């Protein structure tokens, strides 16, 4: 047998073996389960970061406009316990109403749709037992990650810029600052 014929025969055997493994489910073509679960976790993390920005923004508005003498802890507890839908609504009614960009609400609606699909429907549509090689699941997660990532970046930049430029506060210290504001306001009332 000539050398090129031996090489062709070897390639044919390898191709036949791969086809057989694919047919029997023994060889994964496409994304693996681990990669898709990591992509899911990253998207979920982005959704939680978005929620944290919304909570801190709404808490700030509540502290600034409170007329019921609530403690910071009471305000934070109320806002922290809101599901994302009502939280998003409060954000749009307070902070969001002053944002002139007409695409802002649409961006939020899309973020919420993607988050709902990710957290409540993804594994119904793409069961974990069927993730290996599931290119549709990979595409869906890629799109969700992109949308949530954009939303997170927009909110992060706006939130951090507002804090650092106008208040000169680093985001990790923001809630401490708000608690101080509430305490200062209470002390001022007592001394009146």
C-alpha cells in the first residue's frame, strides 16, 4: 500500500469512529455542560449586580425624601426585600424619571425580560441534562450575557459617577453614608 493510501485509510477509520461515538452520544460536539453552566452563573451574577445598583439608588431616594422618620435599617430592609419587578418600577418612578434618554425604559424592559428567562425559564427550555453540545443554549446565554453586561455597565457607570463626582464616596461606603445621613437628620430634629 502506498503511503497516501494508508493515510486516507487511517483518516477514514478515525472519521468512522468519531461518527459512531457521536451517534452513541459518547462524543460531544459543541459547548460542554460545564462551559454553559459557567456562562449561566456569569449572567446570574450580572443580574444580581444590576439589582444591587437599583436597590442602592432607590434606598438613596427614600433616605433623601423620607418624611416618616424611618431608620436607615427600616428603609434598607423594605427596599432590599422588594422583588425585581417592583424594585424596577420604583427605580423608574424615582431615579429613572429624570433620565432623558428615550431608550432607557426599553433597555430596562429588555434586561428584565432576559433576567426572567434566565432565572425562571432557562432550565425548562434547556434542561441541565441536555446542555452538552447544545449550541442553542450557548447562543441564548451569549445574548443574555451581552444584554445584562451592557445594562450592568450603564448602571455601574451612572451610579459610581454620581457617587464619586458629586459626593466623593466610594460605592462600598455608600450605605454607611446613607445611615449617617438618617442619624444626622434625626439628631437635628431632636435639637430643634
